[in-house]
């Protein structure tokens, strides 16, 4: 994956993670504007995925995006919302990171 696509993917993940954070905040402080903002951000984030799907293919782009969201969402959940994953859940997150490393560093053409 090119540096430009990785940068775009990171920006997309920030938008999608912000949407997720607003939904999580809604659980504690129910306000309709939070849902409206989250839905808007989810729409923008998914539209931002289109160039990545074209450039990297669905398998690579969605796999990397999913694991990046997993890792980033856990960081926010721990730092902002005080959630604590179990050791087994941390192991799963670590496996996701290894999976992204293998996908990003793979050589050769995809099918």
C-alpha cells in the first residue's frame, strides 16, 4: 500500500472513529444531535473509502480498515471511556495488528 493511500486510510479511520466515539458518548448522554453527527461522519468516512477500494482492492482496503478501527477504537475506549479489555481480548487485538502487518508487507499481485 502506498504512503498516500496509507495517509488517506488513516484520515478515513479518524473520521469513522470520531463517529463511533459520538455513538459511545450518546450512550451516556442521550442527545439526538450526537446520532445525527455520527451518521453524517459515518457517511463521509464510507465515501472516503471509495478511492481506497479502487486503488487497493476490497480485500486489502477493508481488512486493513477493519483492524485499524479495532486498534484505534480500543485506544479511545481505554483512554477516554475507561474501558478495560481482558488479556484474551488484548491478544486478539495483537493478532489483528500482526494480520495488518502481513497484509501491508505482502509482495506480489493480488488476484
